[in-house]
C-alpha cells in the first residue's frame, strides 16, 4: 500500500517538474521511494567504515627540530685568530636547502642504518624475501649490500619541512611504532649535525695541512712553528676520529637548545573522519542509484525543458 502511494506521488511530482520548479521535492520523493536501498547502502558504508578503522594500521610520526642558524654556523669554518680566518657570511636559506637535500641522500640513510642496526629497523626495512634470512645468517648477501638496500627503503618514511623565515628545519619520520619513529628521527637529525661538523673539521684540517706545508717549506722540519702546525693538524685529526665515533644521542645533547629532540604523535586518519567519509560516499551512491533506477519516471519530464 505504501509503495503504491509513493509511486502515485512520484507520478504526480514528475508531471509537475519544470512547471512548478519542484525539482528538490521530486528528488526527495524518488529517494523516499527507494529508502530501503538508501538505508542498505548507508548501512554497508557504515560497516565498511568500522572495518576500515579496525583494519587500518596505526601510524606514528616523530618530529625533531633543528635551528637553521646553528646548522649553518656548524657547517662553516669558525673564526679562529690562529688560522687567520675572518668571519663568514652565509645565506642561511641556501644552507638549509643544501642540508635538506643531504639529509635525504643514501649516504646519510646508510649511516642511520649502521647506527640503529638492521635488527631494530626490521619492521621498517625488511622484505620477507631477503632481510629475515639475512639476519639469521643464512643468506649469501653481504652486510654492505643489506645496508644499502635497507637505506633505500628507510628513506621512504622520511619527510622534511623547512621554514626559512624561522630558520627551522623539521625532520619527520613515520612508522607503526612510536618509539622506533622517535629513534629514527633523532638519528637522522644527529647524522645531519655530524655531517655539518665533519664538513667544518675537514675544512679546518685542509687549512692546517696547508699551513704545515708552508711552514715546512719556509723553515724546515725541525722549526718550532712547523712542530706547532703539526700539532694542530694532529689535533684536528683527533677531532675528526672522535666525531665519526660519537653516538647520535651525544651529538644531539651537545647541540643543547639548538635542537629539539623528536617526540611522536598519532598520524593515522581519525576514526570519525574515516567513518564519516564512507557514510558520505554511501549516501551519494544511494542517491545516484535511486535516481538511476527511477530515471524512467523523471527523465522524460526533465528532457522536455
């Protein structure tokens, strides 16, 4: 009985379409006539939304912040009266851009793999075909080849945000483990600072080596100035070796307030958003399906105008 009334109402409204302009009422009548279909599609969308919330893996993003001016200062050769080097003016924006590119290089990723370890990174970089068997010692692949492959996969979860106006570089890493996200983000930040420091020490060493060559050519090997220059070169070599062996945690701590170490936060889509989106999709599909199934009733009336 109700179906017959709905059909009669549809016929009446479809005959009035265009003449009275009740397009919205016609659409509502069509949807009401197909309400069971609408409710079914919305219910299916709700179930899919709930399943998606349960099935979607939780992900966590960790962010570490580095001051760009500190990074630029550490990249440059610092002023040293004994070396006769004047102050250096840097384009901090360009330095941050350069360091951002370096941070996303396989060279830095490889150092992160070596610092954190393949076993700890297995949830992020492992492939069933090679990494588990390699870690068990039964694979023929060498350690270097495994590290290279892991470094390539590690970069997929890395993202950067550079703010030149605030001279702030943000290192972000996303995994399913909040603690692992923090470890990886902090290690990337530490390796970036290590690289900046190594650049500075390498330039200092090149200068010290050049001074030693000049003093030796001028005074000979046994002159006190030559001995002093040799000591400075040896001291720089010692600093280089110490920097290479220093742990990323120690590098970050030494940076002090110039670096904000990483903390993690959930970055997966919110359940309310996922369910709401699927409900909206189900509603749109339901309206479209209802209009399509009732096209014989309303299309002829519309096509006359």
